[in-house]
């Protein structure tokens, strides 16, 4: 079953293919990607494809719950276990028994709770806060994060053994910058939903407006695009994207000036020039490979380079 995520770009087709291959296999999945890329929708799609689809799908945002409450939210508590615990409360794992629990922003979970989560993944049991009885559950775990968990492990804020338990299958969601070809389809999808929501007759956006969307960097990804479409429909003004593009360009120019004053001037000219050149080349050739879908001949054609020279350049930059 295809998830409710719109997209026909190569990057998204690869995600859909992986979803199909996972199918109804009851496996733990870690979804990674920037904020606003649709990680929750992928988690829902995984649940819908599984044998647990008729059972609960329970989500919890680990970043939105205070550190001292996350354990009781996940595992529940017994009556009288702390001030205000007037009756027993079931945790999210018990509520999701026979179904799926989605742990969003797992990288924000504190180390003490990570230890208890690891036990649930290993033993399929836990103890409520203030309790002594082992509670057994059959709950599938899907986690998501916008953090680099390998970096968190190096910093000592995330357990390596938990990472390997969660990362049985990894689904990396591309940013909107990596799937610009999906913008027209996304715009149509969002606009049809929003025109219906506001009880307005559907009106397609102009080609000029769609073209402007390709020029923006979309730091907020799909969520930012959806918000922009909603704002444009409500105000009835397509020029909003021009202002957004200008604000973005001004921000980049300011950041570049700050970078030069704070960083580059601490180096001699030759070192600074080499660093900037290497950074530019890496960014350019990465984008080139994505545009050519990894095809070396096509990349050579687009860049105007000889195929052999391009191969050497990619090898020197350690790009595949």
C-alpha cells in the first residue's frame, strides 16, 4: 500500500520501494530526515501496511514531554507512586499493545529512559513507575529523528546499543531540496485540500508562481511549503513567494558576510581560498550527481567536462 505522501521523484520512489520491500515484516524501523519531511506519515504508512493495521497506532513526541515525565508517559505508573498519582495510569506502550508505537524525536530522550526503552526492545517487558510487576507487551516500535544519532553517540547523549536496536531498517527521507521535481504535484495536492477546507472553488497556481518555488531553499521542507500554499490561498496573493525568496537571499548574504568576518579572516588568503574552493566543488558535484541520478555520462554532459576528468575529480573528492 502506497503511503499518503505525494511524490514521484527518484528520491521518493526509492523510499516507496523500500516501504514495499519491508511490507508486512514486523521489524523495528528508524526514520531519519530533516524536520518537516513527513516522518510521521511514513510511520503511519508502515503501520497501515503491517499485520497490526487494525490495532492501535500510538505516537509520542519525546521532545515535547518534560524529562521527569517521559518515563511515566511511556510505561505508566501505579497509584500512589508519586504526589498526584491518585490512580493507576497505563503508559503508551501498554496502550499500543498488539499495535505500533511511534517515538518521534527519539534523539531528545534522556539516557535514563533510553536504558528502560532498550529493555523493552530486548525483553518485551517493563515495570510501571512505582510498580514491581513485569508487564509484557507485543508492540512494534518505529522511531524517528532529525538528529545525527552517530554524532549523539560520540557526544555521549545517545546509547550506541539502543541505536543498533532501533536502526534495524533505516528509512532516510530526502529534504524538499533533494526532491524539487515533486513541487508541482505537492502544490496541487495541498491546494486542492486547502481550497476545500476554506470552501473556495479550486484555482490552479500560475506557472510563474510554481517556477519561483524552485528558486527557494525550503529550510522547513514540506511543512513550510504547505504553510506557504495556505497563506497564499488565504491572502490571494502569489507575490508572497517573491518576498520569501528575497528574505532568504538577504539572510544568506548576511550569513556569508558573517562567515567571512568571523572565520575566513582568521586564515591566510591562500588557505581561505582553498577551503572555499573545496567547499564549492563538493557542493556542486554532489548536486550534479543527484541531477544525473548517479549516471557519470549524464553528469559529464551536464557539467561540460570530459568523462575521465569528471571521474578523477569525483574520486579526489571521495564522492561516489
